[in-house]
């Protein structure tokens, strides 16, 4: 009988690390609403998506829009924090997808 080659401890550790990172990382394509394109998204697609999402979720614009909806024109603190956090995720996703090495690493663990 033939034996299948066993993976080395280094390969096992590498796989476990990739799996752990994938479980705790955000879907950068989804964050920029590029789920339908994923790895096929061009740099131009990513730039356009970032610009569109930035205009929607920039803390200054989004909080002023949210304030207009409130009776006292003040945004609740938790809403302002959510808007800021969302914008940070958008920015991080843009940074990862525009950097060739980071994007390749993300795409290699992307399910």
C-alpha cells in the first residue's frame, strides 16, 4: 500500500495560522461592497468603491446627516462611535486591497 505524504510541522503551523487569521479577519471585499467581484476587482473598482463608501460613511458627513434626523440636532455618542468604526473598517479594507502583497495574502486565505 502506498502512503500519502504527511505534512511537515511547518506546513501545519502555516495552515493553522492562515485559518486563524481568516476566522478573525473582516471580509474586505464585502466591506467595500465588492463581494460580487472579489479577486477580479481591479484597482479602479476598488478606488471607486472606496470613494462611494467614504462619501456615505465619512464621520463628518454621516454624523451631520444623523444629527439632522434627531430632534435636538445631536448625534447619540454610540451612533457617532459606530459611524467612526465603520469608516475605519472601510479605510482598512481599502488599504489591504490596494497593497499588492496584503491583497495576495488576504486572497490566499479568502474562502
